[in-house]
C-alpha cells in the first residue's frame, strides 16, 4: 500500500473555485448601490441576462447608467417574494442594507433551490466573489473565503504586477491556434495528443513569439502536429519572410 506522504494532504475550509458560465442565463440582482454596481458589471462581462430590482432612489450613478442604456431589465420597486417565481432565474445576488430582508431572501432562495450570494453575510452565500484581474481572455481570481475582501484585492494587485504586459494577447493567440488544431484533428481520440502538443507550444514559444504569430504562421505550425514536433517561429516562417514594409527580408 502506498504511503500517505506520497499524496497531497487534505486542507479543509476552502472553497471550490470555478469559472461559472452564465452566458445567456438570467440572474436577479436585488439592490442598486455601489456593491450592486460591481456585481452587475461582473455579470455583464460574463454575458449574463441581468434583471435588477431596486427603487429608483436607491440607484447609484453607475447602476442608473446601466438602466438608462438598457443593459439590464429593470423593475423600479422593492423586492417581493414573487420576484423569485421566474423558473429561468439561475442565480440571485443581493446588495441591500437590510439584514433582516437579506436573510429572508436567502431563505426563499434555499426553498426554491436557487444559488444566492448575500453581500457581506458569508454564512448566507452559496458562492463568493473574489478580486479579479482581467486581461482579455485571462481572468485570475483571488478569494479569501469571505474573510478579508480588501486583502484579496491587495494580493490580486501583487500577482497582476508580476505578469508580462502582453500575457492576455498571447493567450488569445493560443486560443486561435487551438481552434485551428481542432479543425485538422477533430476526433475525440486525438484529445490527449492535442493537449500534449499545445503544451509543447506554450512551453517552447516565448510570449513575444506567441503575440507576433499571425494566422498564416498558425496554419503552417499545425501541419507539424502529425509528427508531434513543434518548430519555432523562425522555422515556421522559413528562411524568407516579409518584413511588413518594403519587401522580403532574410532571417539569418
């Protein structure tokens, strides 16, 4: 029998951090203050369909702007239990200054089996919002499991400061390359080989090369997939390449 020291020790008390896909799904936001503004922005960035319930006098300038631009479906009123009757609601976020009302909404969500986040009340949350760094397709979330939101923000900034400025662009290029690879090797039996080959590309190519890679370079690069080789950018372009200005330049 294997020794327990060979495997990672269990460290309880954490959260299962996931990227929740809410694209096209209906999310109910209750409250229109500063916290609600941040929640709404996160949801819209994730392409969710946002319904907002809040008296108009409770809207802060950013939320009022979202309403005026038609970016959310807005109901100018105080929350009522019937607002949860819509079967398409997949998530509820509350950001109101009434602890009693917030707890009541939490209980109603539990009865209807709807995932909910009650702002500033960690015990009444099915999930937490972390501090997020965004650079194009790259998203990095730091969570303190509800213990210290400000600390999450500080750690997130520290991490972001260590990242190359072009990391988001490089990741976007890798995504394009993956899609082209799937076109020439679409079968599920190719899954493991595709992953290994893409890993080689990410390890062997520099961020600068990935950012510079053009569509024609990708088309040449994926042709080496069959042999399971990963040529460099200079090799992909060959001994002669166009320099983008006056003519053809020789790469030595």
